[in-house]
């Protein structure tokens, strides 16, 4: 295990990324169309996961900057929501999203490695969306995230899938963005979670087809042949839209690490630890 945990991205990267993009729209799962397809994939998973969990549970999102997930969890499952992020701008964006969506939530500007004492061991559900893969020492990050959980709480970890074609495209089209990720298979992230002291209770590949490549610049490194790459990416996105139509209206596509958008693992603290 590596002794020092390093962030492969940075607060500056995320703040600049959010600054250059509009506030994300509220998550919609009640309408069946191409735009809602990714959210509906997550929603099916969460419906099964939380079907026996009472409302008013406390949920915190680690790395909540500019996130619409807190509004989703509050509206769909009546959870009491909170979030923490090391980007002050990202926190302010999330407060704007909650206000827009009519949701009460506590957003904390802070470091997950040194959080406010009152947040430790407090939450029934601790979730992260695309956070742990940005650190070189995955197990150390997971251990710190686990400190927010109460004794019987659920750890929900979601990461993008860069093991298949999306990862290859990202590496070719915009390698600096690829390089701020630690590429992991579902088995890899499961092993890290177990080594961090958790018992896995549910895991799954999500969204059967996706080409979620970003051509945004990082550290002022220009994307070569950006116009041509945009055209190529649009061709892949047409294939993705066709796949969504097939999955919605004809038959369910198989979920493979070659084509899936991401992976999600749910775990509990290992009482033996």
C-alpha cells in the first residue's frame, strides 16, 4: 500500500470544470427517453437497494460539488441529505441546486481526510460518485470515507468504467483527463473496499452502453485535432443512442466491462474489524 494518498485531480481542476459548465438539470426518472436513460439505470438499482429502508435516514455525499444527487435522494427516498466537498465553488453550486429543487440540505466546505468532528459516525448512508478513482491510494480514501458511517450504515461507491472502449477512447482523445483516473475493474474496486474493512453486500455494472469521453482541457493542455475527435465522438454517441433505444424498447442489453458506463458497490463495515 502506498504511504501517501495523493489526489490525481485537484480542487482547481473541478472548480474550473464546473465554472465552464451550466448548472446541471434536476434528475428525472419519470419520463422514458434517451436523456433520462442513465438516471433510470441508477434509479432501478436504488429502488432495490432502499426498498426496505425507512425514510428520514441520514445520507451524505462525499465530493458533492455541483451534484444533483442529493436532490434526487431527498425527493425519491425522503432522506435527510448532506454533502462535503473541498471546492468552495462546488459547494456553492450544490447549495444553488438544492435551493432550485426546493430541498433542505447541509453542505460542508471541507476535506474528507479531516472532516468536522460532528460529521463522523453520523450517517446511515455514505455515497460517492466518481471520487475514489481520483486517488492513488484507494483503500486509504475508502477508510476515511467510512468514518462518516454509523455502525450499521451503508457505503455506496460509484466509479466510471475506463476498462473498456470508453477508457481507450478517453486515453486516445484526451490523455490528461484519463491520467487523473485510477483505472479499476469491478473486481479491483471490490477488493479495495474489502481491504478497507468492509463487507460487500451488492455490486453491479451500470448503464450497458456509454461513450462518456470528455474533451475538456486540463492544465491548459490543448486537445490536438479536437474538431476531428468531436466528429468521431459524435459517431460513437449515435451508436450509444441506438443502444439505449434497443434496451428500452426491444431487449435488455448485456452489461459488460467493455461497454458499460460505470460500476457501483454497496458495502457495510466489517464487524470483525
